[in-house]
């Protein structure tokens, strides 16, 4: 900081990274609050020898600048007053014959920083210092394991604790979309070890457990795990006609949650698919890819050890991804610099192996393509406890989102329909009918493509309201002919049953 910059700041209202103290004869007691606040947030300058009265500042200087400087720096470095040793660097300025001291206190790598006792943990809010809340202090403690917790083993676990369907569908996805992946042909246990789902000793990593674990193991180690997804028919809770039109049921793990959420988000893209006379035509999924990158980053950056839930709220004018855990880099750098600081590196790797995430540092760029595609902003906010990414809808998509209210009953009914109906219908379909519905099977195959869908989602993509028609004329023949597979092949009536194309079916995609 130059003398000119210092004088400019002195003549302005205090900045969030700039604090002035009188300190004419000695260090003021409240200087340690500011040291703690800057250390726990983004760092800042402490300027001694400037007196404040109202909104005006007068340069009074320090009578004994050498002693004040020595007392300040030694207190930071000796480790007696603060819980950790701190560093700072200072400069002296001569302003109209008076000596002003300026010290830069950087953000500490070991948070929280406090003096005396933990109650004296301060953070910077605007241009002032305040005591950190218990939740803020705990968030800082958890951040000490940033980037490493997901790699650590979960004691007493094994590959048997994984959800077998989650693991199988993920492995199949990697085989389809990343066939050159070096470990894809290994036996499943070796595959899990090589990609980081488990350790060489066979224990699950926290990342592997979160991504693919069964309900019992996840809840026993992270009882608060839940990705809370809501669709709200309004621009806020207060103006919504009903509390919500859709709420995702609790899923076993991140992979199950991701697959369901990404299909819901498809509904809020402009023209997610084109209905042609002979079926479903080519899609422009550019908007969906931008949302997908946001969802992947959301899953990879959440602090799953926080008492807060990661939440996704779809309003009629926006989607809000809100995560426990702060952004680990300045918000002003998001649009201009490449950053690769995932809170859970193993999770981002799992998505990248499946070709569902960008390479390190380019995820934000992919998210920001939303602005070019829609003309609407992507906004980023963060504090010590949580971070929020907001995708604003185009006018067309806002109308689509508003129309979701009418589907509330349809969603509820869909969730209640068992696969018993499907079983009954299947028995009624003859080989003769099967041969006659090849055109309908082709339409179904083009609608499913590389994705995994529930029955209701297939109906929506086809824009066919009759569940029986889709079952009889399309889905059942496609399954019998080997073009479509069940996610739960041994449990056709499974409440979470979903459908995807076999290798044979993928060859039919036009």
C-alpha cells in the first residue's frame, strides 16, 4: 500500500479490509479483536495513529512507533496471547510529520483464531468486527480438513456396505461414456479401490460412502445426510400457492440423488427436447449441461459434516443451490480466474470419471454458459457458514416453472403406482403385438437415449398422459426385446424403479 493509497483510504469511510485505531501512546485493547477478525476472514490492514470522531478521521501519529510496532508483532508471533502463532508485516508512513503504522494481517490457514479463550473468536462483517457464532466457529474448525476428509477411510466398513444398484449403475455409466477409462474392465472390488471408493485395505472412504453407500452405513456415520430438493410454485415461500409441488424423497446416497435431481432440472430448461411427427427429435441440451455442472459442483463442494442440509430450491423465476460450507476463494475472482478447490475432491473425480463434470478449474466456465444461453445471470454468494449459487430463469423457462403447480396431483399419483400394473400388463402382451410395435419402441429408445428415467419421467418426455399406453405399447415390448433394462431387474415392483437402454438399445438411437 502506497502513501497515496493510505491517505485516500483515511479520507473515506472504513473498508471491510481496513481498520484504523488511535494508538497514540499504546496498543488499544480492541486491536486484538480486529486481528482475530482479519485472520478468520480474508485478511486486512490495521492502521495505527489515526483517530476517528464520527465519520471523520484525523492523523494523530504514534508517539513511540518503534515500541508499538515491536509490541504488536511480538504479541502475534510468541503464541501466548492467541491460540496460534500469527504473522503480519508492517510499514511506516510519515504524514505531515506524524508517523502512522500500517500492518497487514493475512487470513490464517489455521482457523478459528482467537485470543484468551474461544469466546474471543471474531470475524469481519462489513467494516466492523463481531464475535463469531458457534455455527461459524464450528464451520471454521471443519474447514481445517478441507479437501482431505472425503479421502479418509471410514473405520469398520467394506464394499459390502455399498448400495449395489448405485455401484452397478455408476459402473455401467462409466463403461458407456468413458469406455477408455483404464480401470473400467477390472473386477468390481479392484475398480472400487482404483477410483477411490475404498482403500487398499477394503474400507470405504468417506467420499465413496457418500456417493454410493447404502442407507444404513451412511446414516450410521452421517445421520444428517440428505439433499433436500423442492419445487416451489412462487418466487418465494410467502407467495407460493402451496408449500411445494414436488419434493425429492430422501435417497441413500449422492449418486441416487443426483440421478433423480438432474432429470427434474431438465424440466426447467427451454425446449429440452423436440417432439416430431415420428417421435422425439434431437435435443439441444446446452442449458441442461450448464445446470448439470452446477449440480455436480453443488454435490462436490458441500460440507456434509455440517448440521445444515444441502438444499436445492426451484422457484418460478430461479434455481437456488445452497450448500453448507463457504467458497474457499474470493467471490470477485470467480468469473476471472480458474480455481480448483473442491471441498470433496473424490466426489468431483467420481463425476469426472463418468463424464459428468468438467476438468479441474473449468466447472465455473461451464456454469456461466447459462448466461449466454438464457440472457439471465448466475449469481454467487458466500459467508463463513454457507454458499449459494442462483440460476435465474429466462421468461420462457419461468412460465414453464410456473406451470408445475398443476402437476402436483400427477406427481403424487405417479409415486403411488406400483409396478404390479406393469407386471400384469406384461403378461398380456403377445409376441405378435411385440412385432407390431417396433416403431413405438424406436420412439421410446429415442426418448430415453443415454439417460435413466422413472416411468413418470418417460411419460413426460413422450408427452403421453396414458400410463397404460406407454406400458403396453412401448416399455414392455422394449424390455422383452432387450432394448431397455430395469435398474432393479430382480425387483420389477421396486418403488424406485428406473429404466435405461441396453447396449442393444443404444445402437437404435437416432
